[in-house]
């Protein structure tokens, strides 16, 4: 996994050539997500405090996780917060 960016220098009169910096990351392991299941009665609201859906997930590198909604529900409405609460 990696990334890169390019830059050039300017001395007030002339631009330099473009230089590219490449950054490669080694030894990084991907975070893992576990399935979650919640139930709520019809016409009621379900509130789940943080860490919510993140409570059973983790990162082997001990990095901070954030929740991101990939697929919205087919019925009803959902507000998923980045801290895992809903």
C-alpha cells in the first residue's frame, strides 16, 4: 500500500523541475469488522451508544477506527455516527 505526490520549487523567478515523492507502507494489517445485529419494535427508535457497531471490531495495528455507512437500510432510516453509535 502506498501513495505519492509531486512538487516543484520556485525561487521567485524560475520553476524547478517536478519531483515526485513515493511513500510505501509495509507491515500494515487491515482492520477487521464483525457482524452486528439489533432489533427494534415497529414505530420505535433504537439508540445505541458508542462504541456501538465498533465494539466487536478492531485493528491489529491499534489504530483508531471510524464507522462509515456503506449500504443504507432498505426500509426505515439510520444515522450511523463515526464513533459507531446509531
